[in-house]
């Protein structure tokens, strides 16, 4: 269960229904699991309705809706999807205002952007209860229900009330903030109670888990002080840290396809520069796109000899296009890129090529493998799978990864060039170091990163999650001691 399905539905002007493959890190990580297990994915299809209560519910096999390209790319297996309806008003209140305006901004430490609104909270709860009701339409009592991410914080609470014996697990794909930040939220207790209704709660990083456990401890102290009891008291929850990963073999295999290698060479020829630098991001203020571009500008100011020596390709995937903050962010990015190109362009060369949109999987892998340097510099990110995809696509064992110190992946990937994304000077220096790095060092670093990610793939992540599920029940169904567990080993 997640807020969005891996496919989005569109209604054409003539009323016909069309489906498109959605993008996002969660989809990249979760789809191989659903394919392997022949599971069911419930979520919203992106198409608003006028009355959620009148929508007919049905499960669809993905074979009915996926295009030929995606069918050729995906692994063996299939799974079903089911749409939870969301109205136009709920899309604004539950999704734009509360999920993004409140939770996303606060949990990524942008508390000055945090939108506190009680009607939006009520809408969030109503939609979360609907998600729980739709789980009951599909899941048997002995099924495993795995709820994903912050959009559905309250779903475990409603599901536990409706079916007390259901096995419920939750995984958070964004940072869980320090209690000083989390305490800003007026509804912190309700969210903690809901998560404590789960058999397990998983995090990408042990610090996120520690922050959560600190919030739980404060909550329980306050509850004991007032002699209160709540729904979650009868549930023994287990917390664990397990960094999510990617399907390494898929990207590695795709990078070696003749058509992908041909496209890689075409990209390098079109770039017409000694070096290609790549940025791939969903548009969001947490991704540090503006700061990265300013660092690039500083680099060219301080090193004029680098003109015509590299070509920076920035792919920005559209997201939350109706939210004012994102509309303004796109304008700022457009302006900065225009200024950089106007300032440094020479003849037929311009330093930045900007693509606002989505591209096919094979094209993305070709870009990854063509790029000498990848810039992954979020201001704050729960994990970030782009950096892992870049490494997996480099079957040539070459390339340099510049990675933010505030991305969850930095705890695992130790052979990148770490950077403070708030410092444009640090970004400029890291890019310069990456461009000047000797080939031997590049290959040594890349080989180590590839070996680590290969051995910590999406399959490993799934196995460790399932181990945590099993940890909560003994041989006779008796619950084991509640505690924390880490499936986490820093990569050397």
C-alpha cells in the first residue's frame, strides 16, 4: 500500500482511458518485489474523482495496462493493482497541503515551509481511513499488509481498529526528524500511536530509527505521567534500520545491451566535450538543484579554463506541479540555468542542457553510463536511489559520484566524493576534483562502490525486511521481545 500506484491513469478528451508508467524511487525499489511475489499494490492512480463513495473498485493485472516498452523491460512475473479513489478537494487538502505542505517539509527539516492546518489534518485522516477500508477489500486475515511512507501514517491505526489480528508493517522512506523538529507537529501523538499499532516499523538509516525511538520514549513518559492507555498498548512493535537499494542486475545488464551502448556513444558524440556531468532529480526544494547550479556557476567563474571541457545534463522529473512552492522553484531553476548559459556560452557550446520531463528507462541507463560524473546533492534525503542507479549502470567500472552528506545513502557508500550541499564552494571544489581525478583512482573507487551495491541489492533489502517481520513471532505464534534491530553495515 502506498499513496501512488506504479501506473498513472489519464482520461483522454474523447473519454478513453490511458495508463502511463509512473516514476519515483519507491516504484523503482518496490516493483521487483511485487513481481517476484505476485502481490497486490493498492494506491491512488492520480486521477481525481467527484465522489469517492461512488467509485467501483476492481483489481487489474498490470499486463492489462502496461505498454510494450515496459513489458519488455520488466522482470518475469506479474502483480495486480487496485485504485483507492481521491477527490479533487482531497488531492488539495490530504496530498498537497498536509502530506507535502506539512509532513514532507517538516520531516526534511524545512520547518519554515511547514503548513499547519486543522482541516487539512482531518482530510488526511479521512483518506487514511479509506485506504484502510480498501485494504480490507483485498487482504485476507492471514495476509501480510505492508504500508509505505508518510502519506499513510494513520492507516495502521484505522486498520488495526477494523481488524485487530491483521499483520501490519510500515516502512518510512523519508527521514524521521529529531524530536525538537517532530515536536512542532500538533498531531505527533496520533502519528506515534498509529505507527505503534504496527508489528514492525522500518527506516533507511539508524539515525532515523533513533529519532523515532526518542519520540516514542517521550510520548510514553508523558502517557505514564497522566495514567493514559491507548490502542497501541496491546501491540508489541519492532523497529529496524534497513537501507533500501535497487535491482543492481537489471541496471548492469541493461547498460551492456547493444542498443544502450550505441545510445551512450551517441550521447557522448552529441555532447562534444571531454567530460559529461549528470544530474537526475525529481523537482523538489529538498534535492538541492539550485545550490548545485550555483556551485557549477562558481566553478566556471573560478576556472575559466574549464569552458568547453564539460557538458552538464540536468534531468528534472516533474512533480507536484500544482503546488505553489514547486511552481516557484521551477521558475528559479529556469532563471539560474538561463543566466549560466548566457554568461559562459561560447560559440556552439553551452554548459548546461536542461530537460524538464521524463525519459524511457533505456535512455536513462545510457545517460548514467555516459556520465563521467554524477551530482547527487540533496539538502536532505531519506535515501536517494539515483546514486545507486548511477553506480550500477557503470559496467565499465569508471565514473565519479559526488554525493551529499545529508543523503541517507552516504552511510553506505564510502568511495564517493562527499559534499556539503549547502556550500556552493564545497560543490564547486567537489566537481573540480571529480573532473581532475586520475583514471586509476576513478576505477578503484567505482569498483568498490559497485561491489558493495551488488551485494546490498533490492533482494537483500527485501530479505532483511522479511527477517524483521518474522522476528516479531515465535515458533508457536508467541511474540518475541520488542526491540530494535539493524540490517546495516557501513560499506567500505
